[in-house]
C-alpha cells in the first residue's frame, strides 16, 4: 500500500493552496467563509467546508501547514492520494457537522486543524487494519491526544501563538470522521 | 383607507422618510410565502407606489365631509424630536381619554426616543382633511399621560395587546364619546352587525404612498377567527384579543385600513334598531398592499378586540384616575458603569429599577465596535430586575470600547436611559465561546508523531539493510 509520494505531495499542496490564497484576501473572506453557527443555520451551508481554509492569521496558518506537512511526512505512506483527498473533504464536512450538531455553544470556527486530525485518523486506521505498528502507534497517539484535550482542554500557549482559542471539539470530530473513513472505505482507496 | 402583499402596521410612515415605523418582525414559525415577502419591508423605506403590486382600482371607502366627522374621532400625532411625525387614529372613549393602538407610540428610529412621551403627542378633533385646516373647527388637545398596555412588546412578534390610552390634559366636557363593544365578536361574528372603519390614512396606494390626510370611511365585514387564521396561515398569530375584518372573495371590494389608519376604530351597531354606534376594534395590522390581497388570496385586516380589554380600560379610566399622579419617577441603574469584557466570552450586566410598577427595557443601542455583538435579554417581564447577557465580537481588539445604551420605559410614559461603557480586555480567547478551559498541551502529539516518524524511518532503513545483507 505504498503511496505515490508525488501524488500525495500534489494532493497536500492542493489542500494547502486555497488556505494560502485566502490569506491574501483575509479580511474579505473572513466574514463570508468562516464557520458561523447562526449563518449556517440560516442556510449558508458552504461555511461547513470553507471554514477549514481560512485562518486567524499567518501564524495560525503556518502552524496548521506545519502540522499537515508533518502528518503527511510521517503517515503519508499509509495513505493513497484518493484516501487523502476523501479524508480531507469528508473530514472537513464531519468537523463542520459535528460543531453544528454537538457544539451549540460554539459561535465560530476557522482553520485546518480539524481536517488534519481527520487525515491523521484515516492514515492510522488504514495502517492499523494492515497490521502496521506505525498505524497502531499513531492511532493510540491520536486517541490519547483527543482524550487529553477533551479532559484538560487546549493549550493556552498554542492559543496565544495562533491568536485564538483552540477548538478541541473540532479535533475530536475530525479524528472520529477520519478513523471512520479509514475503517469503512479501505477497498475504495487502497492501491493494490 | 385601503387595501393589501406584506404585513404592516397601519400607522403612517414618518414624514422624514426614514423607514416604516409600522414594520413588524416575526419571531418564529414557518410562514407562508406571502408573509416571508412581507418581512422584507421591515427595514424598507416608506411605501412608494412603484414598489407595490396592486390593481389601480384599489380604493376603499368614501370621504367624510366635515359636518359628518364623528365628534369622537381623532387624529393622534406624535411630533418626534427629529422633525418627523407619526399619525394615527384615535377615539374619545371618555371625556379625558383617547384610545389608540400601542404601536403608534413606538418609533423605529434610533435617533429619537423609542417610545413617545406625553409632551410630544397631540390629539386633534373635528376636521376632515389635513390639507385644508383653514375652514375647519379644528380642536387641538394636549396629552398628559400615555398608558401602554403592560403586556404589549413592540416589535416582539406578539400583537395581542396593541392598545394604549392617552389621558388628555383637559377633559372635553360634553363631547360625545364612543361606547365600547358589549360582545365578543372574535370567534363567531354576528352576521347582522354593520361594521365600518374610518381614518386619515392612505386612500389610494396607486397615486399616494403617504396618507391622504382626508378622512375616509368604509364598511367592512367581520370575519371569524378560524377563517382569519386560515387566511393568515399562522394559527398562533391571531389571538382572542384580535378581531378580523375585510373581504375574502376575489371579486369583493378592495377595502381596508392602510398606513396612517392605525389606532382608529372598527365601529358599528347592533341590529337592535337603536343604531347606537359602538367601537369593536382598533386598527392594528394587515398586509401590504392594503386591502388584503396577496397573490390572489384575500387576507383580512386585524384589529385589537376592544371587548377583551374592557376591564383594563375601565381600570384606568374609572378606577385609577387621579391615582396616577403618585407614580414615582422611573429610575434605572446598571450594575456597572464600566465593564471589562473579553472577546467571545459572555458577560452579564444586571439592571435594576425602582418602584413597584411595570418597567420595560427597550432593545439596547450599541455604539462603537459592535460588529457581531450578541446579546440577549432572557426575560423582560421580571419587574425591577433584568440580567443582560452579551458577547463582544471576536474581532474586537484589546482597548476597543463599546457603548451600550439601555432605555427603560414604563406604562406611564416615563423614559429613562443608562449607558454602560464596555472596555475590551487584553488578547483573550479569540474564537471561542463556551469552552475556555485552558491547560493540556497541543504540540506534544506532533512531537511524538515526529518521533514515530523517525522510528519508522529507522526501522525501515534497518529492515532494508538486513534485506540487502541477505
């Protein structure tokens, strides 16, 4: 199940590029694209997806891109380009829907971190299914991370760094969606 | 007087031309398409002929000549501080008391007082045309007190108590008053009743978006509450405190109340041979264009059911007259004059009132950096105390200032405001509403993941070397 690294890189860039592009028009995009609960409930459903590609600022974007790069570098061999793409898109949707359905107190959200958790979850689940020690170890790490975040909350230092609070629920929904995708869609996405 | 595709209160748009004060907001519920379209006029400019879809023969009623102007019929005028004027109808129900619609005493503009004050309200009698007052025996009276029904909440979506009383500065001794209805005609109206409406409002929307100023009169038919609910498509809207009147068949005349007629009477007489005129309703709201036509569906006008408020009216007019002099001045105090708040974090502000009378707080007016400011007034009905919860915007920066002005009024026409300065605290919790928990770590998982990556790389490299050695 070794991935084509060039394809993976391309998909990764494809995922990251809109976020970079949007930063150039941050002010205009912010109000229109972020997850905004009242606006979503008012029918602006695109925000469920678009929120993942806008950021609080360059630092927030840089932290998330670094996270995406790290996840792809370490777990990329457990993914195919198709599974990466599916994980990113469905993960983004899962985070949006999760926030909408299960986090009614959250007014707005932005950033790639939920989607990164989804990619991490998909790669781990796929690896674990194949008996890869990396898959199991990264899955345990992801579960530990989500669990600790839920119990203890996010890092205040990171919140200060990115200029906003870390919405740990997004990581939870992203990880759950990602693991589900990794478990449920192996045949579709596995390269033989 | 006239006909109507959007809901609107039937008072006159302000002369300044800044929005329709009669526009209403719906609270909830699935509304029929015509009501949704109606909502669009909430912040719309005053009705203009070109904006309306209606047939050119929409004319309701006939003019009333000056000698025939009922002595109890009046025009209630609110001269606002910004120079605009709100006109409504009113009826003399006792020597010193005029009855009108409560919504006539509320403005939509933030630049003037949100609720009328007695000194700004005048009541005029004995004229048939605002445009020709020279030859009339016009009687102008001052207002001493305004009594708004305590359950009325302007722009709340609940119009079940759209009634107010004006106490005149001097009694109009000897002047004929209009007796009130003795029966409740809301559920199943008596088909033998003859009912009419009268007012100085818009008489022809094709040519005149603003009230004609001429007194017009027209006959309308009372309609049962159930049928009215069906036509409005909202069963909760039409309450027992309302009457419906108008016409339902497509070929029926286009007659009904229109802008500027609010507060005026729905009156008539019982078939008892005496033809004693009684007031059954107060013109309250209807659809726009006036006359009740929306996409081919006739929608009745809605009137405050006077019968249901007889006790309340009598309490004021008869029992408590004179006692009003002892009403204490309104005083409102806030728990803070300056409050430090953080972006996205809910803060609370407590307001307190004096006295034992009902006090109400008008929607807060927010100045300064106010984008996305969310606030809620959980319960406006608790007397003497109110907790305002607000959430400063995520985009607020440290040092930003928000000024919150809260205006309170009571049903004696007292108005008082309090201002609270909200100062944004330093860089705290941008992007978060509910889970400001702190603690934990976010970078360690990625460090461990990197470690896993290195281990994986080394394992695979070692495995490769082993394979190579074999």
